[in-house]
C-alpha cells in the first residue's frame, strides 16, 4: 500500500513515526530552512517526475548558509535521499515533498552558533493549490513583505512564513484567493508563496530580486520557456501597485501554485478579466514539461518508479 514516509535522523520511517522533541530549537525559534518540491505522476512513464531537484537542493543549501545551519550533504546527495523517500512512498499520484534543514539542538536562546543542525524530508500526496482553470482573485495585503534587513527574504526560512501566513489568511478572510505583498517602500514584492509576473505590451515583467522576493525556481523555468519557446522578452525591475491594475495579464508562479492566472486585483479586472493568451500558452508549455511530454527539458526532471508492492499486499488490496 502506498503511504507517506519521512527521512529523519538518517533513517526513513513512516511519517506518523517521525517526531522531534518540543525543545527543538527550530520549534522554539523558527530556525529552519525549507523547500517545497513537486513530484508529478506520469501515467505514460509509470514514474513520479521530481521537478528540478538539484535546483531546489542548491537553494536549500544557500538558505542554510545564510542561516548558519550546517548541511554538509551535496545537492546531489540530498536529491538521492529525496528519490529514495518518493520511491518508498509508492504513490501513483502527484506528491509534494518538504525538505527541511533545521536547528535540531534542544537549547534555550535564539543564537545560531553552537546549536546542532539536522536534515529531514517527507512526501505527501498533493493536488492543486490554487485554481488553475478559472483564474484567481488577489488582494494587495495590508501586511508588508518582510525586508531583507529584517529576515532575508531570499532564504526560505521557516519562521519567515509567519509573514506569508498573516497575508494569506487576511486575503482568504476578505474573500480573495491570494495576497500580493508590497515592500516597505510600496513596490510590489510577491504573493504569499508565489512570484508575480505582469505582462505589458507582450513583455514579461517581474519585481527585481532586490525587492525582497524569493528567487523562484518555477519563475526561472517559466522565463526560460517564455524566452526560448515564445521568443518573449523578460524583465526584472521594480513594479508599482497601480501597474497591476493596468497590466494586460498577470500570473503567479510557484511550486505549489504552478502557474496561476490572476484575473482580478483589488476588485479591478486584470486585462479582459479572463486568463490572458500569453499566460495560457505558458501554462500549456509548463505543464507539458512537468508531465515529461517535452524531451527538450527532460533534464529538469528526475524520474522515480514507485517501490514494488509485496505480492501479498497487492493480492489483499
Ligand atoms: N515566493 C515565496 C514566498 C514562496 O514561498 C515560493 C514557494 N517556494 C515562491 C515565491 C516560488 O518559488 P518556487 O517557484 O521556487 O517554488
């Protein structure tokens, strides 16, 4: 039977058995860094296609470096652990993989030096996070995006996601699907868990990476497709709030969100108010790559076959 597993303290155990102590530094202070990685099930290949694991584990290592979290394994070694867990889970459906490098020491006090670190990873079944077909409605959040001078936004620090939690919750409670956060200076930063792109005059524009955004792997992938497959120009620069209202198209990118069209911001339709033509084309290109249907980008995927079920388990199923 497929089931969720977790790599913890150098062993793969059933997820429900994976526990850490209440005094764990990461629990006391949010001192952990994480990734979200997708494994997309391909019926044709009979395999889970893990999307860009090397890039995710390289970013995890950069986040850990910023946070003084020791993570001696190479990105390839971490990718191997990830593949082993996915294989063991045996799911024949899309999965979400959560690696975390964390301060595992059980000590009081927020200092980072001299506190032990460890690495864990689990995988669970996971469907769509945002509506991919209808387009989503967004609200400019009253919560500002945390500044690099407070908590480094380009590191995926667990504690930093309190900022996302406040913004996302406010947006949902106000009847929207997602929040768009501004920086302290009022420029657009990103969604609560997604990078933001606007389309103006056929060009793709995303906030500059100095505007407190996470350097997104989905964004980089979508921009590669836009340039190489559609010949579009992509630009990184500061974006003003009112540009969202007059953009021809707007979309969010992220591991959980994939590529989701934003059709309304602050009760103003974006463009025609429906999914725009460039967004639609990019969605098609991106999903073909994710599902392993575009051989040109096969090196973005790591295929993992589910572990064979014991004969008895199958007979009893
Ligand atoms: N910004 C934030 C705040 C995020 O949490 C995420 C999700 N990891 C992203 C952007 C998108 O990054 P990626 O495409 O690498 O998942």
